């Protein structure tokens, strides 16, 4: 694999995983309840699971996929991946430090989140992003 393609592949893979998992949780919130032990007793709890595990994670996936499409947006996508998924990893790690490893779901989620975060950092470090526009700059207009 060409190192210039690594960011695109990482963003597409992570985006696909989040989009599929999010849609599954949106359509079937009991999926996350069974996996994590959450009790979805009241309708508001079901709606919260659908919003957080369904809607939010689906859109994280869609945004990561969108950032993967054009090279000039991949750095922003990787930084977003580090911020969002790294935030999940840190939050989950704090929870584990306070309460201990609860189950296989927690272990797998930690491994997944830290791995994605570290791979995004590696993708940034192994590519020469200095030739790109500054963060937030508009892409160059085609000549003509």
C-alpha cells in the first residue's frame, strides 16, 4: 500500500465501520443495550440510545468517508478522527481506571478506539501534509 493512500483507506474503513454500526444501533437500539448491559426501560432511554449510538455514530462515519474522498481534506478527517475517537478512548479509559474492566465489549471497544486513534496519528506523521492548504482553507479553484 502506498503511504499516500493510507489516510484514505483508514478514513474509509473507520467511516464504514461507524456508519454501519450506527445504522444498526439506530434501527435496533436493543443491539447496544445487549452488548453493553444498558437498561433501555423508558422510551426516552431508547431514544437516547438511538440518537447517541445510532445517529451520532452514523454521521461520524459519513463525515469520515466524506473527508476521505479528496486528498486536501484527509488531514482534517484524520484530526477529526483523533479528536472524536481519541475522546471516546480517553473517556472509556478513565471509566476503566475508575471501575475496572467490565466485559469483553469494553476491552474490544478500547482496543478499537486506541488503534484507530494511533493509526490516524501514524497516517499524519508518515505523509507530507505541508504541501496542502492550511486547515480550513478553501481548495484551489481549477484554472480556466
